[in-house]
C-alpha cells in the first residue's frame, strides 16, 4: 500500500482547489515536519505525539504535493469518529456483570 488510499487520491485529483482536512503520519521528527508544513503555509491544527502525526487543513493539490515529501509516511482524510451505543450483551445493562 502507498502513502494514500487510491480512491481518496483520485478524489483529491478531481477537486484540487477544495480544502481538505487530513491526518499526516510522520516518519521521523514531528517538530521538523511541523516546521516544514509551516514553510509550505499549511496550518497544523493539532499534533499527535503518540501517533507521530499531525492534523492539517489545506487545498487538495497541496495534499497531493505532500506525498513527495520524504518524511510523509501516510496521508488519510480526517473524519469525525462517533462512539457506538452498546447493545445488550456488550457490557450494557442485562449483562451478568451488573
């Protein structure tokens, strides 16, 4: 697998001017990656030390250009994550551990 999912890459290529929110996994020093992103005028929204990644927002064409950076390990779309409600039998009411 490459640095980016093919279907996501194709979507970025079709709409290069659209602004996208991304998670960029970094190979190497996170601070150096943040400095480089700053040089490219890409705002870092959040840094994730444990994952060695940053959340950014930039035009799709910039996201595609980042794929050429040697420190970029992977790029994925930053999506909202929702917790699922537990149903009976999955630690909810009605379990024998109540």
